[in-house]
């Protein structure tokens, strides 16, 4: 069964958004520090670093050697 263009575009958008949904806790921590003056603990720093490395690694290693057409199909 052949997918239509809107169906392929929707699945591609969902894949891309799934990577970046992991950044929500990072944005929350940064907003707490910037807007509410909260102190950043060591464990929060470790967690933020893990999130950044995880999102970067997922994007870097999953896209290596693949094209967008490979991801959608």
C-alpha cells in the first residue's frame, strides 16, 4: 500500500518532534533558573547535560547514512 504525501509528511513530523520532546524538562529547568531565580543543582546540571547529549546523539547517529525517504518508508 502506497502512502499519500500528507501521511508521509505527518509521520516525518512526528519522528522529528519525538526527538525534541525530550527537551521539555531542560527548558523547564532553564526557565526556573532565569525567571524564578532558582539555583541550579549539580544533579540538574547532570540531567540537562544527559538530555542534550541524548538528543544530539539520537539525531546524529540515526541520520547517519539515511535520507528522509528512508526514514518515512
